C-alpha cells in the first residue's frame, strides 16, 4: 500500500513538472531579462518598453551602425573626418545636443541630406525617431521587449528589422558585399538560398557576424528570421 502511494505521488510530481514546463522555440531565451543575480536570490529586473519613448540600444544605435559606421566612413578603421559613430560615447562626442533636435554637426548633416554619404538619405520616420530621442534627452537607455514569435510576417517583422539593422549597408546605392536587403525580392532570395545566407550571416555560421560593426541581433529576432524562413519566406 505504501509503495502504491509513493508511486502515485512520484507520478503526480512528474506530471506537474511536465505541465508547468514552457517550451521556447529555437534560440528564444531571456535576452529581454537583465540584472539577474547569479546566486538566484533576486528575481530578474525587467525594463518594459514604453511606446512613447525611443531607446538608444535597440533603435538609435542600429541606425548609426547601419548607416554611418561603415567601412570608408565612420567606423573605427576609417574614422572619416575623425568621426566614429559606433557606440554611445562616440556618437555623443560629435555634436548631438540633448533637447536640440535640429542643431549640431551630425543632425545638420542628416537634415541637409549630406549624410549618409553615397547612400540613401534617412527616411522621414528615422529622422523623426532620432529627433524624438534627442528631445527626450539623448538617453543611453534600453528596454526589454517580451519575445513573441507567434505572428511573424515579412511586412510587420522582417522588413522593419532589415530597415533598422541592414538596409543602411545593403541598399541600391552601396550594396555592401554585393548584397541588397532593401526589397522583399532580395531578402527572400537570400533567405531561401541553398547556402542559407541570411540566417547564417546573423548567426555567424561559417561567415562573419552581421550586422557588421554592431552588436549581434537579439536571439528573439534571430528566431523570427528562422521562423519566417521555415514558413517559406512568404511576402505577407
């Protein structure tokens, strides 16, 4: 009788552990959780994203890395005109003035259409985002968006990602490495190539990591690319 009771309790414990286990597909991790105490004594600190705020880490830095911190322009190797625009300190040291979105060397060059040089101008949406970040005090901030990979589409997920992280280097004017990522046709072609070019480039699988000169994509975004590719890279 005791053996039966013990066996039943063990079965119930195993069943409860299976039910409570949440499966995260692919690379999805707690990227969006920060400040975890390695001792396990304190819960993770989560910084929720405010839709009315602009965040340097996920919105402003990728814009500069993709459009400005390129070979021959404003990266550490080229440092054209002594400008290096690959991190917060370097960007803030070159004429961006908190609270003044239409003044300073960088903003004047962008608003006059002089920069990015030999590449498409920033879009009105990108300029508006940059100016709002300046108006909000040029904070070196970040937020932790929860990872949702249940509704991945080209128009709502992949295209905005390419615009933020890739299009500045891979467009009709510059086409870094002979690669364009400014239209669905080009993105899907790389995504569905036999060499898995798009996915391998963001995971550094046999090729240098992309985006070049900037931080790697968060795991959630890599998951979104993989999910979209496995769905056949639809134009949805």
